[in-house]
């Protein structure tokens, strides 16, 4: 049985780091070159906590983290306060089992609860499973930046997918 939880730094940093680093080394899901060091997780979690950004995890009966989803600041200017950029990562041994869909559904509910209006996902255009997942959830392709990054000896195209939420009820300037 899978349980969806709020990830905690003390309990989940290493598992999240392992998932990140596997994606960095073996995929274009992250446009980083080198695995992240363990100390990077303190700042990562501090940023999430300071902005009340969720980190939703999927754990099995033994408490093993199978995947996680989160969001953060889309752009740093005040008028973007209702927009967030999200990510979802699944442990390599648990992909293709529907966890990404469930994590994203939970994350969308969190975004609605926080009065967010737009969720944006930046997805490598060769990552067809992630694109299919986002489209299944109602995300629309909103543009591609061609040759935005260079990794594994080739140029990578970065696609943006957005979901418009029916929140907040009363948006305000300032």
C-alpha cells in the first residue's frame, strides 16, 4: 500500500538526493551535470519551508520513498506570486506504476489550497512519458525553447507545460 506524505528533511533528504542524482547522471530530466552533494539538501528544504512550498512523497509500507513532487517560485517578481514551477521525480525502480500521476494529483490539490493559479512544468522534449503524464492531467503545451541546454553531447529543447487552476477566488495586486 502506498501512502502520500509530507516529506521531512531529516527523514527524506537522502532518498530525495538519491532520486535527484540518478536523474542527473542518467537522464535529461534535470539539466545538471554533476550529482548534488548531501549538504545541498539543507538549503533545498529550507527554501521549501520558508515559502510554504509542499514536498509530497509516496512511501511504501516500509517507509521507503518511491517518488516525490514539489513546486517552487516560477519567477522572482511579485506579480508572479500566483504561479509556481513544479517537478515530479520517481525512483528508477518504481517508474511506470502510476505514482507520478498520483503525486501530481496531490500536488495540484496543494496548489489549489494555497491559492495558486498557474502550475508550470519545464520538460525536456524527449521525455515523452512526462509529457504524456502532464497532458493526461490537463496541462497544455505553452511553448518550447529550442536548444536551451547542452547535455550528453547534444542540444536539448525545453518545453513548458501549464495548468490553469480556478484559484485564487479573489486575486489581488501587491
